C-alpha cells in the first residue's frame, strides 16, 4: 500500500474504534476521564499555564499559515489533481481526529453528569417559572447590593487576570458532590483570536491540544466570570456544553465574590426567560417587567455587542459547531447550552 493511503484509510479504523469505545461510557469514565486524562491535563496545564500568552492560539496561527501556504501552492490545477489533493486533506483530518480524541475528545463519551448525580433533568413549565422567578429575585438583589441603585448597570472592576484567579478560587469551594471537578494548575488566557471569536459568536473556547481555557476579552466584562468558569469545566474533562454551563453556574453562584454571583445568576435568568419564551411566545413578559433597569442595561449591553458582530460568519460557525456537537454525542447541538436549566432545577431538588 502506498504511504499516501495509510493515514486516510486509518481514519476509518479510528472512527470505528472511537465509536465502539463510546458505547461503554463506564469504561471511558474509569480509564480515560478519571484515569489517563487527569494526568495528561495536569502535565499540559503545568507546561503552558505559566506562559503570558496563549500557546494554543500561536499553534493555530502556525497551522493556518501552513494551510494558506498549501492552498496557494496548489492553487493551479487544484481540481485536476483532485485525487492527490483529496488524499492529502484526508491525511490531515486523520491526524486531527487522532490527537483530538487522544488528548481530550473521548470525554464526550463519559457517563453523563445527570446519571452520576442521579438528577432528573426534565422539568415542568411551572418548575421553569419558579426557577426563573428565583433567578430574577437573586439577580435583582445582587445588582442592587453592588450598585446601590436599581437603574445602574453592574461594572466589574477587576482585570482579566484577577477574574481568572478568582474563578480558580471558586472551583476550590465546589460542593462535595462535585469534588471531582476541583481545579488546579491554572491555564486561562485571553484569546489572541478574541476579535474573530466575536464575529463567530463565541465568548470563549477550550483548546483540546494545549488544554488552555481561552476567553474572549472583548465581550461585556460582566459575563466573563461565568464564561471563565464554563471554560474551566471543559479543562476538568467535561465535554457536554450543558454540563459546563451547569458547573460554571454552580461555581459562580456559590462564589464568595458578588460580581461572580451576579454573572452566574444573570446568566441563568436569561436562559430561564429564553426557555419560557421558547415554550410559549409572550410568557416571559411578566418576568421582564420585574427586572431591575440596571440588569436590563447589562442585558442590552450584551445584546448590542453580539448584534454589532453578527454577520454571515456567525451564522456559519453556529451551524458548523451545531453539527460538530451532534457528531460528538451531543444530540441537542447548540440547543444543549440551554439544557443546563434542567440540571440546575434537578440539582436544587436534591
């Protein structure tokens, strides 16, 4: 067999192996998520965590540079040489697939958090209303406690580095039943791709190849504590977006710092209102009338930011990431982000 066929054909074998192993979540949980992965991520975060810049983003810059160079080099006669170029592209995909699943991606196949905690993540409309009301009352209280005036938006006075340090302290105080997600060896960075991330619609991302948590530092800062806690959850070995939102919310809402609490509760309030509206148009209006004007100003700040950066690029990456999540054991795709509400409701009933 010619060497150019080895990597592309190995992709088929890799997919079969990954999907077969994925049928046994207890095996993945024991041997990968709680066995191999913690040792690997400890080493990676120790290696790159101390760097003052995102090492992973630099790697992506280099890869993108090589990709552009390869496309430019093969621009002439690209389609006439489609077989050779096709094998080359499949070779790169094969390498990516292998390292992605080896270094982090198998966490998508671990035992779901609601099963480990024995939570019922389904909820009634009435339970959603009660949840939203609770988030609303707490968000209003925190906004008033911080600003002293109900019409003033919350402005976080911390630097990005201070937010990242505080997020780590929050993880050290997780409830006992979430002890496995305690966090050490900090590796949280401002993304060098913050501007592109804004146009792609992402507040942050986790780099599975360097295990750095990347935060978009251009978006409204009042959302950064929750975003940071969410990305750290990925570092601890959680693949599910809804579970990362859940762990992020628990960490932020139980934090000693009022700004973290506000970021967490206001985040949950927005999802509660969104989920109500999704069930029945207009059902969120009674709640919107009770939100402090300062909180609404923060919501408007966030809405304005994402509206200003909303382009066809955003639509494409939302579609792409939705498909990516569905391929990797997350059937709800992008809708999975909102499913954390059920986890919180179930958790509070324990």
